[in-house]
C-alpha cells in the first residue's frame, strides 16, 4: 500500500514533468531512440530507466530532477488497475488477444516450434498509417524473442 | 449449448481437413492471400468465410465439403474458453496488453485524438524475423482502423 | 489512483456547476444541440468536449471556468464503478442486453451481415413518451454505425 | 440441468424450423405484428408465446408442431450463457450500458422522477437506417414503462 | 467516489439524528405511517423522501435540518457493500431466496402468469409474532405488484 | 456429480408426475396442508418428505411410486444453479434482500435483540392479493424463528 | 464505510486496552467465565457484550471506559476481510471445512436427522493438549444446537 | 476430467456398498476404530485406506471388492464441488471459520506461538450431546498438531 | 472442447501405460535422463516429446504405441483444472509463492537486475532428503534462465 | 484495516532502514545465517523475528530501533495483495506451480506416500548459478518437511 502510493505519487510527478514540457511520447521517443510505448512505460514507472539512457531522457525532459531519475532507475513492481479493462481501447486489445489467441499460438507452433513469444525480451510500438481508404489506422507491433520450452534433462 | 457443440464439431472437422492436407496456416495464407491468423480463425469458425474467398480456400484445401463451406459462410458466435488464459503464449500477450494498455491508449490519444483502434476493421498477422543476436523473434502485428469517439449531436 | 481522484474531483466540480445553474441535462442538451445522455457524459468526464462545442456549453453553463473547460477537452479514461450494476435502473438495462443479446446479434447478422453496432460512432438518448395506457414510458435509443468484420487479406 | 437441456433441445428444433422456412426474423415479425427482437426471443424460448399469437406464428412458420407450440406457451426460465459477453456485438451493448448507465439514470430521475425503466413492460427492436455519410447504422430501441419507486406506507 | 462519500456522510448524520432521538425505526414508522423497513431505508438514503412525508418525518425527528431534508428528497443511487452478504442475518435471507427462488418463480407463473413481483412498486416490513411454542418469530413480508411480461407487438 | 445427476433425474420424474396430475402447487398445498412453496421444494428435492406427510402427498399425487417416495424421505443436499440469479423474478428478490438487508437487520436488532431470523425453522409462502388499484400483487412471506446469538460461557 | 471505520477504531482501542493489561485471551476467559474465542470476538466487536457480563469484563480489563462498554453492548455488524483466507491458520480451517464438509453433513443427517448445526446458538473454544508423541496439539471445538429443517405446514 | 469421473464412479460404488450394508458411518467407525468423519472421507475417496485398516473395513463392509479396496489404497486427489458452500450445514461451518478465524489465530499465537493447527496431522469427529435445555447439540472437534513456523536458517 | 476431451483421452491412455509398467516417474526419469517432474508432464501432455527422446521413453515404457508417440510430439495446449488449487499439496505451493513472491522478486532484482526467472527455459525437480531430525523432507527446485527486461529502443 | 495500515507503516520503516544500510538481502542473510528470502520476509513482517536472532539482525542493521524489533517479534498476520499476481516474476512462479502441480503431487505420492510438503516447516532460498550457455540462471529452492496425512483413529 505504502509502496503503491509512493509509485502513484512518482508517476503523478513524472506526468506533470511531461505535461509542462509540451512534448508527446512520440517526440520524446524520437529524441531518445526509445519506442513511444516504452517512453510512456518509463513515465509511469512500468519500466526501469537504464543508466545510459538517463542523460538522453533528461535532455528531452530537463525538468526531471535527480530524485525522480533515481527512482526511475529502480526495478518497478509492474502492475495495473484491473478496471483498466473497462477502457474501450484496452478492452478491444484484450478482445483481439483472447479471440485470436489460440490461432496465434498454433501459428507460432507451426512456424517456430513448441515455444512462446517472450513478453520480457520484447518491443512494443504504436504507429500511424493510412489505410487504402485514406483513413488513419493504428498499427500496434509486438516484437518478442521466441523462447522454446526446454526439455528438462538432468545434467 | 447445442450451438456450442455444433461449432465444436465443425471446428473439429475443419482441423482434420487441414491436418490431412499437410499444410500450415502460413501455406494456406500464401495460397489464398489471407493473413495467417485469419486463416486459422476461419478454420476454427471465429470468422466468416466470404463468398469470393471460398473457391480460393477450397483450392488450398480440396477436402472441404460443400456442407463445411456452407457452415463457414455463416456469421459465427465469436467466443473462447476462459481457461485459454492459462496457456503461456496467450497469457504473455494478455500481460503485454494489460501492462502496456494505458500507455498505448495515451499514445493513440496524442497521435490520433480521442478514439480507439477498431478490433473489427482489423488485421492481425504473425511473422518470423531474426533478432540482432541471430535468434528468432515473433512479430505480432495488430492493424486496426482508427475510430474517433463521435460527438453525439441531435440532428 | 492519482488520475482517478483527479477525475473524481473534476466531476464533482462539474456537477456543482450544473446544480447551481438549475438546469437539467435536457435543457442543456436543447441549448447545445447535443443529446441529453452526451451532456451528462461530458459533465462526468466520460466524453471529450470538442473545441467547437465549448462555447455552446459555456453559454449554457456560464460558471464553467477556463480550467474546467481545459480539463474537459482532454480525452478521458472511460471507466465506471463495478458496483453501479447494483442500481436498479442500470441493472435492468444490463438484464435486457444480456437476455436479448443473442437475438439482437442474430438480427444484425440477418439484416446487415457479419458485423457489429459500433459503440464509438454511436449516439444515445433518453426520451419520454406516453404509452397507450396514458402512462409514461422511457425510450432509450442506441444508434451506432454498422461495422462489418473485415476479411484480413494481405496487401 | 434436465430443464436446461430440454430448453436447449427445444430451441434447437425451433431454430431448425426457422432455417428451413428461409425467413428472417424481420420477415416473421412483419407477418405476425411482433418486433423482430421478440420473434427471436420466442424462437429461443426467452419469451412466452401468447395464445392469440400462436396461429399467427404458425401461419408464418407452418412447420411448427403442436408439441413445439405447447412448449412455447409455457413461461420460460429466462437465462443466458455468461460467456455471451465475449461476443463483440453483445460486449459493445454492455459497454454502452455500463459507461452511459449513470447518465441514463440521472436523466430518468430529472425527467420522470425517482423510478426506473421497466424491463418487463418493455419493447425492443432493431432497425436499419442510413447515416449522413450514407453508411448503414443500427438503431436499437429500448422502450419500457416508467415505474416510480413506491413510498412504502402502511395501509 | 465523491458521491459515495457524500452519501456516507449524510447517512452518518441521519443515523446520529435518529440515535439522539432515542426512537426505534418502529416508533418512527408508527408516527409517520410508513413501514419500518422504509423508514430505515430513508435514513440510509436508499429511498427518496416524498415532499408530503417530509413534515411527518421532521415531526418524528425534529433534529432533521433543512439541509438533510433537502438531500433526502433527491433520488438516491441505490447500492450496498458486497461484503454485507457476510452478515448472518443478510446471508440467511439470501439463502432463502436462492434455495426457494425457482419454486417461488413457478408458483407465480402458475397463479399469476408469465411475470414477476416488482421490486419497485414494492412494500417490505418486519413483524414480530409468537410461534406455537411461545417463542418469538420474525415475519418478513415482501409485497410487490405483479408485472406481466409484455408481448412486444409493433404498433 | 453422480449424486447431482441422480438428484436431477429424480426431480425430472417428480415434475413429470405433477404435470400429468394437472394440479398446481397451490392445489397440492391445499390438499396436504403444506405451504405452496414447500410443496414445490419437495418436488424438486430441496426438502425432506416427512413420513407422516407421505400419505397425504401420495393422495394428492397418486402417481408417486414407492421408489420416488423413498428418495423424497432422504435429507437432500440443498443447492441451486448459480445462474438462477439471471432469472428476472429471482433477481428482484435478491435485489430486495441486498438493498433492504441492512435495514432489516437493524430492525430485528431493535425489536428482538442481537440475533437473526432462522432460515431452518422457517416458513415461506406466496399469496395473491389485490392492490388498492385493483391490480394483482404478489405477497411473499418469510416467517422464521428468532435465534439470539448465544453468549459463549464455559460451563 | 463510516460504520466500518468506526468499528475499526473501536477495535483498535479495545486491542490497545488488552495489550496494556498484559493479559491473554485465555486469562480474561478464566476471569469472566467466557470461552477464549468469545473473549476475542468481544474485543474485536464480533459479538455483543451482555449487560450482566460487562462488570466481569471491566474487572478483568479495568481500562475499559464507559464509552467503550456502551459500544460493546450494541449488536455488531458481523464481517471479515475476505483476504483473511490468505492467512495460513485460517486457510487450513477453511480447507478442513470444505474437504470434510459433505461427510460432516451426512453424519449429522444420520445421527440427528435433516437439520444443521446452528452457528448462532453456538460455542467455540481453542484448547491445548499433548499428543501421543508428546507434541502440542490444537483442539478446536464447535458446539452448536441441532436445528431440524421444519416442515412448512399452513396453520 | 477422466480422473474426476473415475473418482465419481468409485465413490458411487462405495456409497452403494454402504447403503446396502444398512450401517451408519458411526457404526462403521465403532467397528473399525476410526473417527466417523474419517470413515465418511474414506467412502468418498477423500482419504487413503491404510493397508492395516483394510481388513477391518472389509469386515465392517463385506461387500467391498478387491478392486474397490485397491482403489481406496491410492492417494486421492482431494477436492470438492465449489457449490458445496450452498449447503446450509457447510455454509454455517464456513461462516464460523471466517467470522471466528482471526480470533482463533490470535489465541493459537498466544497459547502456542507463531504457528498453525495442521490440517494434515489432523483428526475430526462429530458427536451428539444434550444441551442444558435437553436439546440435541452437534459437537464438531478439529484436533490438529501444532506446527510452528520455522526460522529459515542456512545450514 | 473437442480438443480438451481428446487430450483427456490421451492422458488417460498414457497413465494406463505407466501403471501397467509398474514404474514410478522417478524410475522413468533415471532411464531417460529427464527430470522426474518433466516425465510426469510428458505423460499428461503438458510438454512436447522431443524426437531424440522418444526412443528413450519407449525403451522405458515399451507399451507406448506409435500413435501415442505421435500425439506426444505435438506442442500441447498447456492448461489445468482451476479446482486443482483445492488439493492440499498444490495449495501449499501456491501459498508459498504468493506469500514469498514479493521477497523473491526483490532478491532477483538485487542479485540479477530488473528481470525475471523464465518459466519456459526452466527445469523442475522433486527430491527426497533427510532433515536434521532424521525426517523426510521434500525439496522442490525451480531452475529458470534469468531474463532481463529489455530496453525498447528503435533500431 | 487499522492492523493492516499499522503493518504497512512498519514495513515502510523497515525498508527504509535496509535502504539506508546499503545492504542487500543476501548480505544480511550472510551476516545473520538466515536464508535471503527469510530476511526479506522479516523485513516485510511476513515472519516472526526469533529472540535469539534479534541481536544478529540488529548487528547487521544497527538502525533498527527497539520499537521496530519489538514489533518484529510479534506473530504477523500473513497476507499479500491479490494484484501481486500481475507482477511478471510472481506470475511465472504461479504458472509453474499450477502447470506442474499435479505432477509434483504425484511424485510426492510415489516417493513419500500420501502426504504433502509443509509450507510451515519450510525453507526457501534464491540462488544465482551459471547455465551451460554461461548465462545466469535463477534457482529457487523450496525445502519443506514431508507431512503424511494421518489416519484418524479414535484413541
């Protein structure tokens, strides 16, 4: 609880820093070489800020204090509000995963073998493209290392 | 229940047709011009077979009977077994969606406006690429039309 | 949590502005050209105030401050208290949706094809009519764009 | 369980009768003077067939046997499969109800008083209209009697 | 949240007014002509105080302020703490409803037709009687209007 | 599972006996001196048939076989399908219990002391009365022994 | 909520009184003639303090103020934190009840008839004994009145 | 599923053996030196039959076949139907455990130390006694070894 | 459902093969060089049999048919019955994971960095050792590759 | 609630003491002879500090006050935040337990008999080893006393 409210307070400060900067996640991503989703994860303490990236992020967001940077370098306790599933955007992503999930699994099995897409060695980004009808489309990319289930042999 | 068990029986027959063909979802996708995930969805009755695609699919899977094709042309009741979330592949996709969900939503808001990525006007595919370490990576693409929340005016 | 309590505080202020105005949602709807439900959604931060509508809303509710209008222009995180289902009015709507849901789906399939009614390109209003027995009736209208499930072809 | 499987079997037979007739719910509605949703409810035993309507329904669906008509005249145990919420069409209706629910409730309070829209003295229909962009729209109408909460006085 | 805590505060004040009056719900019921359960509902904002009853209630509870009476006249958002089911008294009522529910439904069907007992046009009271063994018994009466399910005809 | 399906089969037979008798629960109640709800409970194995009542019940339902009567004399495992809460009649009873529950508890406390209404030494009946508007009303009576919480003293 | 936090505060004060007394629940039980579990229930407001016991309890815990005693004499709203099931001691009790439950029920049926063990006219105590291996054993005794399910006859 | 249905079939046979013997659990307990609850657990495959007890049990229930005894000697997968909590007897035991749980835990802590009552080295029995009012009472005894939480030192 | 019942049937056959062999998981593990847990996983289709291991397994279990070996080489849909948590052995493992989970996570963070223990590149075994008191102890080893959360940079 | 927030405050202070010491759990474990996981459990009040260990712990963490040590010597109410399962590290442990659980149980049955691994007489540690590929691996060891299910004989 204490830890959760500390995290909430830090995230609130990080969001304020971003808001005052007037920059979007995309702009910060461009300035730091990170994916736009990862920048957003950093600014809500869902990812750890790597030491080598800290100066790049501070360059993009000069209002980041040393204290905030120090906090951002700690491994976070990853979590989410279960009610987040109510949000229409998040629900539709979840719907796609659950409805297409078994198909995705079988294609991975056919094309790679008995294994999974890692959610740890993993990249995620959101792109904006034009559809054939000239309308905007959201392209979400999940790019994760293939991890084969190991055979558990005794050494 | 009756409808559910009918669907289960049809899916079982469709999977048997595919198994006997010796083809992967990817091969059928190449022959039909569909995404690999969509082919898998068709073969488990999670998508409707369009009339113009039926001949292409039968060309790829000649063992498809007229009865099966007729069934596949019905709009399905889309569903999934809730225990599917136990599967490691599906869980990790769900984990990514829930942990990154709020960030993805905010980036859509910044880059597109107040709207969502449609899960209906939507494409999904699984690709295999090499990472910088030469290891296989799974790339999952969600490509959905941007739908702005309408302002509800009286006409 | 922080964001949720900020939203709660803003909604509380918006409700106070409305209460002091002495106007109903219906009156504000008439003055702004919005549906009555949409006005209510705006005043609880469940919808984004469009720039062109802001002056109309302020004309109807002059006590709206610049700060409140600025907040109302942000894309909201749409959510609800799960206990809301306990309220008799909301429960009965949910009951109708769940008990009639499969029938509604099949009629959409028969009359439109394999697709859905969008909840994003969507209008909602509440009207008061007289029944044949002279008693009041509530008429709730959901009016959403038909979205066909796309066939997922590779380009 | 026994009752549930009996109901499932009857519904299965009723759906077969309809399928063989080649008629849509809308056509049967036109021939019987019922709403399209109510016809669908009758054919899945979610509503009781009234004696005076039985001849009209048999005229529309001559394959209905006396046994089926007898069953349809019993008050049903209304129910639904909880997984129905997974279906995209049903989910979006539920989403609208939960996200707009509190607003709808408050407008009923303002315009009618402290009461609800009945889900029992209730009409429901699905209509197809053209939007201003010429695209199809689904219009779902819920029309229920207003029921004021009674003051509980001792007589 | 804001609304919930406002309601909690009002209820707390109403309970204090009652406690200081030294009266039971039964005594207030006798003085106002309301059922004892309804009085209790009013004093926890689960029912709306009707204008004509306000003077009677204030006569019974003179410490009720104008502000409190004004609040009590608003239509409440009806709700309960889900943990209330833990209370032995409430659990046993729920147990009776769930274990006897299907029987009650069928008797209503046999004696009235295909309809329900309204929980809106509804009276509830608690009485104390002596059993044949001379021991106290609680008699809980639910008295609700019979509402037949309407046949949904198009006009 | 075995026990549950045995119970379901017995209930199915009991319901068939009743259906063929052409009698309502109310008529059987009149002939046996039991409450109508209790008769219904007996015929779905939610209550134990007492030896002295068996001849009365067989007189009312002569088609009851010795085997069925033997089964009915066993103490049943009381249970219900959790989905029963979906039925509109049952839901509204549950709604009343949960929304009025805390008030009912407090009135019992004021009028009886710190105890509960037993659901074991308990009577339940459904009656049909006319309201002041001449319309039918359902009156459901729960009549249970008051059980005071004992003070736990060591002897 | 208000009531819950009042209860929490009172319990906190009662626990402080006990802690400062340096006495165990067992010692207070010995001094008051109550079971050890019941003393603990009193000191967390899960039981009502009877007037005749109040002097005995104050003799054992002289720091109990009049205000606290007055509160303890109110019938409490019995409740528990659902997460309590996480505690290893509580979980194992729950495990025993659920795994042995059906057997316990059947033995009561065989030895007493169709009825239950009351949890209201009920005693509970914890004792410490030596096992045959000389190790400590916990003996938990539940002692409740047998309540036969009544046959529901009309008078 | 296969294993579960095998277990259900074996239990069904064991119950039939007992029923045909005409003996109660208590009588079998007397003849075998086991607790009555443990006999019931054995006859529903919730406990393993020890080799030295097998002859005693067969002496009490001669109809037990070799095949059944062989099955009874396997370590069972302990389980229960979650709906068992609906049964009034089981619910009341669960209610007692949850409402008294924290008190029981604290008394164990005071009288034994930081540890639990084992549910594995554990005895359970049901006894019938007369209360001071001459009425039957159920006494349920849980007798488990005290297990102190170990301090986890490295060796 | 079809797939689930196929899997259940295969597992049932595999278990029968093992039972008839009279070998334990440990013996099969010794003969194949696999961990004992992995052998058990293979024989319930929770792991894929690798081609190079198939001859070793058939040598240990000669009754394995070609059809069974073919099935065992398919990537399984990993799943479990949610009620498995009721089993005392499984519950205690789950209890340990949930109660120690946050500590384990923090130690991994301190000793390895911001990452996890893979459950895919993962070994698991059960060993039997003697404690200092000469009593048997179960040692369960989870041995998984450390996977650092990647920093998501754009290439 | 009060107790929970007290625990949260103490944990917060203990974590601050550790942070200021600059030591890892592993270093404190080395200095005190405890396992690393157990040290972490002590510092979040999930285990009781034994009197003989208190001086060792204070030697390792001199900033521990007498008040904190006094608190740490109380038997804690063991608990966890249910959302902890969202954390990727904790989820994967849970996944392993649930997916391998039935296999682990059967191996314990084969190698030890009908019993469990205690989670009370239990050791847990996290180690860092090199895999054959030179990469870091996490080794988690659960070491618990084997507890056989007792046969419940009457003495």
